[in-house]
C-alpha cells in the first residue's frame, strides 16, 4: 500500500480531508443510552471495550509525522481512480492501542469538508477515542452511486479500499469499523451494510436510510437511523419524492443513479431490515424527548438491533448540528437540538463489533 496517511493539512484547525481490495461478501447488543445524548446532559465517555479486538496491520508502525488532533486531506487509488478523503486522528492516538474507525459520508451536492463541519465527528473522536474518515464523492455536483448502477463510480469498492488503507497504515480496530452518512451518504451507508457486512460492524444513516434492492448481508448489521417527519426531500412516511426534491441539482450524469435508489417510507425500510436480520417482529415505539421518538426491533440475529429515531417536524438535517440549525433554507428545514445524532450513534456503535476469531 503506497498511499501515505499524511497529506495536506486543511485550513481549519481540527478539521478536514483524505484519499485496494474489495470483498462484497454475503460473514452484545445493549440499550442505547438515550438520556446521554439529549442536549443539556453530560455525556460520559463509554467504558473501554472489554471484548477482543482485531488490531490492524498498522499497529506499532510509526507515522511519518504527528497527525493527532489535525484533519488532513489525503487520497488513494480505488478501481483505477484517485479518490480523496479527510482524515482525523484523535489526540489520544498512540499507534499501539487500536482505535475504532468511523467513516462518515456526505450528502448529494455537498462535500467531505461540509459534512465534517455539520457532523463534527472530530469532536466526538477526541471525546470517545476513534479515528474519523470523511470521503469525497465524485461528479459535479458530488454524489454517491448508492442505487447502485453497475458502471463507475464503484463507491462500495472505494469504502472497502479506505478500510484497507486504514488497516495498513493506522492502528485501528478492524472489529469496530462503522459507517455513518447524511442523505445520499446515508443511502450508501445502507448499501455497505448489505455488501460489506464482513468489514462494517454497524451503520448510522441520517436523513436517507433505505433498504437496498437485493440486500443479502452475510451477517446481521446493527442499524441506528434518524429522520425528520417534515423532510422535504426524502419523505418519512412515503416512498414518493419530497415536495422540494425537484429543486436539487440533478443532471443527465447523476439522475440515473438516483433513479435506481429504492426509496421507502422510513418505518417500512426499518421493518424490512428487521426481517432481513431475523428480528422479533414486534416493534417498540417509545418517546425520547418532546418531539423525538424511537422505533426499535430487537431479538435480531447475532445480538443486532435495528432502530429509527423520528424527529417530529424535523427537516432534512443532522439532529444536534449547531451549524445546520443556523441554516435558513427550505431544503434543510428545521434541525432539532433535542437530541444529538453524533453522540447517539457513537453510543450505539460502542455496543457493537464484528465477531473476533
């Protein structure tokens, strides 16, 4: 692996950017600590994992320069194409003790840098101790091939290659690799649960959760999803396009990729994933805050759970994002600050890992 894990430091301190093998293989759940991620509560870091780890090949290898606490812009070759991404290594990284890896995917017509600002997983990385990678899509405007169509770009391959690059060059725990994503990135996160279940321990789609067509993961992949009932782009209760979706910058290049996406009402996508994972068919639906509820399936294969946080009146946004809450745009709508999706997804991730031989 020739791709260095050192690249160009981005302009914002603590923030932004990074860039080959693919295995599309067919392979102690605990309750999410809801109160810890409600705004106004102190969020203690989860206890260190007591389960066995899968240290990556990069553990013990010295990096060529200090990278802790700084976001770098890097690139790797994937499927014969140079692909870029942002990398953030937390301040407690020592190159010896393997840390979890969280890959976070931006939305359609956005960028890795924008997503990093919205989700602020770098702050969570320093608090909880994980490596954060934020890849960049392709095209102008940028998008992910989440349908997917068989032609390039092969974005599942790209995510697989990113995990392999981290394996070779960083000290990460290969049993604790997680994928989160927003909007079109949430669609690709959903697809990785189908096609990379041997590499991905759990996923967290925000404002774009779906059950991809012909999804047959080799193992049950735990899922925590978030969606607003007033999302004007991807409806919560219907598979039909949102009333403002026509305002998005679709063109002849990217439109076919979105035509392939299996849009569903969020409760339907959740129940279909629950069936795929062999969960108990009885779903719970409980209030979390005044305007947020959680729908949850348990009893799934391998200790998995599948759950959806529904934000009443919430728009096409990342719950708890300070930056998005200040955006006055009907395409975004209202951003709830009653919960913090970044903290909730990390608490969920911390409870799940891949099987360790």
